[in-house]
């Protein structure tokens, strides 16, 4: 499997993450947005076989799309570099993909979070409720970036987002294509060091725009049906 980690000035956190990546992970891709600190140096020291891709265009979405294009393994897992996501959970995501799912998304609602502020909780609730309404889905989580997907499914997702809204674009475009989606519990810790690059209002509006644009696009896609998320919540 390929692990894709976007980074930007995460010197204080990337070591913690890489040291906890399971030894069986075949390919680790760090997509760096031009860090001014030692992020890349630390990554190469701890993981000599790391694939480092420099992506100077701004945005998490750009970094993830670049990472997906670089990946060579059948299963791709996307993981943040700030220490909020436990690499030990990677196995759960890969196992779910192996069971036949095209997309496996983590859920803090069932796994817990130490990092969700009241404002972010409210925003996530509203956006998730909108997706559930528009797509007759039953997701417990939406705006969370710990996910796994089949590399062969990426082209069908038609990903174009540049920012944090790519996490939602992956979900809604997978729904539009009738892909099999599962949720699994995932625990989110607080960021280890530094400040998040997320801007709740700005990025929340971009997520909302992504949901509306995708739902009412005239693009002809496969029927969604009840995404059966099979009503698939695993764990």
C-alpha cells in the first residue's frame, strides 16, 4: 500500500508520525509544500526510502492529488502529518478496502476526538447533515481526512479541489459514481505541535460549495442509489 502524507513545516511532528507507521507499509510519500524547516530532512532520516515530492502550489487538495498521482500501490491511505491521526489505525483501513470497498473513511463520531471545537462540531454536523439529505446517506462523519481508497478508483472521483474541501469532494464524488463506501471508527488526538492550517469559516464555505456544486452538476454519472455505505459502518 501507499501512504500519502501532505506536509508544510511539520518538523516537530513528522518524526512522531513516521516512527509509528507499520513496518509492512510498502511506500511512504511525503508531499511537501516548500517547508522552511527540517521537515524533509527529518523524514528522510527516519525513513530513508521515503518518496519526497515537492509541490509548491498551495493547498491540501493539491498535495493529495499530487500524492495520489505518485502512488504506485493498489491501496492508498491519506494521513495528516500533525500527529492527530494514529498510524496504527492504517491496518484497519487497508483491511476494509480488502473487503471490497472503494473508499473507507474514518469517523470521529464513533472513534472519538480531542481536537474538535464546538464551532467545528457544529459546522461538521451541518455539512454532514446536508450530504446525508442530498444523497440519502447515513454518514456519521464528513470533514475528516483519514481515508483509504483504491488507486484504480481515483480517476473516477474526478478530483479537482485545491484545499481542505478535497476530503468532502472525495466522498461526494464517490457517492455520485456509485462506489462502495465504508466508515470505520477513528480516534483523533490533538495536534502535537504548531498551529493548524485550517480556517473553519473559509474552508467550511468551500466545503459547502463543493457539496452543492457536485450534487447539482449536470455531469452524467452512475446512479447513486442508497450508498449503502452498505450502510456500511465497520467496527
